[in-house]
C-alpha cells in the first residue's frame, strides 16, 4: 500500500469518526429531545381532554344548580344540620291541632349515633331433594342451631335524637296524630307507642317514643344542646 492510499484510508476513517461523534454529541440528543417533546405533547393533550370533560360536567352542574339547591333545601327540612327543636315543636303543634289532640309534653331524651337498618336473616333450610333423603333426616337427631344476631353499624355524620311526645284526645284523634307524625315533613321513626284509653270519658293518653335525625358528626354537642329540654 502506497503512502498516498494509506493517507486516504486514514482520512476516510477520520471523517467517519467525526460524523459519528457529531451524531452522538448533536443529532442523538436532539432526536431524544424531540421524542420527549412529542410524549409531553401527548400527555398535555390527554390532560386537556380530562380537564375539558371535568369543565363540561361543572357547566352542567352550574346550569342545574337551582334544582340542586332546591333539592338540598328540601332534604335539609327532612334531616336538618341542627336539632331545630323549636321548629319541630311547631310542626307537632300544627299536627296536633289538625288531629284534634292536646300535646302535654315534648321531651328530648338523648342523642346517639344513628344506626343503619339491618337486613333480615333468612334462617330457613332447603327441603330434601328426594323421599329417601327425607326419611334419613327423620331418623337423625337435629342439632341445635345457634341464633343469628344481626350486626348493626352506625351512620357517619348522622345523629339520632330520641324524643318523647305525650298527647291526649279521643282514640281516633290520637291515632290520626300518630299517622300524621310519621308522614310529617321532618323524618321521624317510631320506636314505641303506649296508649291508655279511659272507657268512661273516651279520652286516650298516648306516649310516643321515636327519633328525629340531625346531620352532625358531634354527638356530644347535639346531646348537650337539647339535654333536658322539655316543651309543655
């Protein structure tokens, strides 16, 4: 190999090295940056789509805000955020006047965490599939089955305020008052009813125990606010 040809080979190798070095130093980072930019753009577009969907949902809520606030106000009458004992007493007075009974007293007993309703437990057993299994079952001694105790859980943020209501009137009027209390605007659950009827004068005395509900997470505060409160 002549010296000229050797220098040509060296020159070509040097050019290739320079091109490779230029690609590593300049072109490759630029391509990586461009790829990262494309990925960031896709991420931004996806985020924008999510935000647009959230914005559309907020616009829909804003357009229906009057209806939502009306529903909230109606629900607040059923289960208020305060005990509102004076409002409830006024409602009972109106119901009593409409039913023709006399309210003797309204007493707030205690406040406890409201319990979720329990589901009935089905303890029935399935019948035997055929006659032979039934005959075999008759010859066996049945083992005692332990009673199933349903579990109850409290409802977070809901307080049950126990109330005792005593009224007098005719039996028909007392029964009418009981029904109207259960259909009252404010939610009221009846726990017990005791009626003493005097057959001589037809006057009945009813003691109604039940609960109204308050939206609150502080049972102690609700209990203290109505502790010993009695309306005669």
